C-alpha cells in the first residue's frame, strides 16, 4: 500500500488525534499543511476534499476521507500494529462514549472556553471573554469528574489498553493544561492525573507536538 497523506495543521487537536493514531500504529505518512484560519480560508483545492473546510482530511491509495473519527478508525483497521479499539462490544462502546464526550464537552469547554479565552487570546494581544471563561471554568469540574468516573481504575481511558479514546482526548487536555487552574482540577482525580502523566510519556505525543 502507498503512503497515506493527512491534510491539516499541527496545532489542531483533531489533526493531532489522527496523527497520534497513525504514530501508534507505526504508519509512515505525509502531513500536508492546511491552515483553516488563513486569510480567505483554506484553498479551493482543499475544499474539494473537505466541503466544510474543516481539518483534517485524509487520502490513502486513492481513497479519500474526512472527519477525525473516521480517519482514526480507518487507520486502526487498515494498518498493522496494536489494536486501538477493543473487541468487546461494551468496551468499544465506552471508547466511543468518551470520544463523543470529548467532541461535545471537552473541546468546546476546556479548549475553546478555557484555553482560548485565558491563554491563546491574551498571547495574541486580544482580550479574552471573561464571562465565557467563568462559565467554562464552572463546567470544567463536571467534565473532568465524568471522565474520571468512566476511566475507573484502569491505566487508560478505555480500560487496560491504549485506545482511540486516549488519542482523541489527549490533545484537548494538553491545551487545557496550559491554563493555570487546570492542574489543580486534574489533581482532584488521581486516576485522571495518572493517565495524563502516562500520556505525556508516549513517544507519539512527543512526535506530534505542535511546532508553533
């Protein structure tokens, strides 16, 4: 099979989740930069791949795909390497539940509501939205507790083995940890903090660290 191509920007949590899956599977791939925040938006050639103008998009041997969940699952099932999805239906459902929580709550609240408002905007010289930040910080403990409760006593979010749930959530948590309140909030949940420290030790996390 030919080398797959991933289109997107390394700063994107969703691009990074797909990259993490490819790295954990040991797949050599090319990353083609696409900046959706560039003036004028992504180029027309990219929008032909992804009609909604979001990242990432993916191509492998003429097969084109977009949406991170689809790309990550394809990477797991199309390539050799460790399984990133449990075979057991209940365990697989739990992994998919955690991924859905990440998309529905972690990303809009912990990334956009906390990191962007408290860290990213000030770093760019823009004022943060204090009201949005306060609302997001009030929601953060609920999100972290739900995640910790679902993790249980296992070393990984999906149980005893690393799964797509870990790879989907980790890029979002990394941005969240740049906010000053984040580590005390994570520290309330020993299992969640232990998981995060284990994720930081993964070679795939180091290999996909955003350059900017």
